[in-house]
C-alpha cells in the first residue's frame, strides 16, 4: 500500500489518513506531494489523486480517497477491533462522533488551520470557534467518562482508535492556538500529542521547509 499525503505541517486530512494507516499495522509507503508547488498548481502532482486532494491510499492498484473512506477500508483489511469499540453503545457513539468531526466544525477549521510549525500565544478565538471547541470538549468528556474509563486506557473509547484519529488534528489546533479547555480535555490533548504516531508525524512536520502561506495566521511564533 502507498498513501499520498500533503504537507505534514498543515494537512489535517493527510494526518488522519496516515494515522489510520499506522493504526492498521499493515505495511505501507508514504509519498508526500508539496501543496501549492508548481506541480501541484499545474495538476502534474495530482495525476494519481482521483479527487485532486490528499490523502489517497493506493492498495493493489486501486485508490481510495478521503480520510474517512481510508479509515473504513483499513478497518475492513486489518480488523474492525483495531479501530472501533466492540461494545454496541460505544460503537454507536464513536460512529456519530467521527461523522460529526468529518462534516462539521467549519468555524474551527477556518479560524484555526492546522499548523505544526508555529504556535499563537496571543490568539483570540471568535465566539463561533469557541462554540465548536465546547461541543468537541463535551463529546470527549462523554466518551471518556462512559467508555474510556471502563477499560483503564486513556483514549476516547479505551483503546486508541478511529475517534482518536479523527480528532487528532483538533488536538493540535487546541495546542497551537492556546484555545481554552478544561482539565479533562487538556489532559486528553496532551496524551494524543505524545502518542508515538503523533510524535513521528510532528517531527517530520517540523523538518519541512516548503514555501506555503495559504494558511498563515498573524502572530505565529516559530516552534523550535
């Protein structure tokens, strides 16, 4: 298998697809396409990207694109237990949370683009951004209290899985923009950022040196 991703610093959907590939434990290669490069703008970098967007997973000559579709395909290949909780009520909530993350939270996405090379200590979020954050926080608290705590493991539904993957870019946004959250949410953010898969992705992102300004937000401080 091969997964095509965009810039690790900024591409939140690439992060989700790549995390799903890592979680599957199946062997795969990673190929990066530099967003907004001349080849990207001309379309030359997108000839094997059916939607023209990242990520795309190629598996035995067949493509699957969109992070959620990639996750579902990998769950079929590697086993649903690697991604979804077995308990039916937990699985119902996990499905709903992943779907809501996939389709919602537009103010947070637009106002706080993922940026792993900078942080924004003086960022002032809009009321719409904070409404999204509060909704996400309530979902996390519900999952952690009802299902995460039952297993003794620190993830939303006990074992690290699909919901943690889908919300991982949100964790980076909360950290990058210093968005105010409660202690439970902040502790969960810290756990996600410290996960070995996230550490691997973040270190590669920090090493990137691409001319990409589409998501620049004023007031950023470069991370070491």
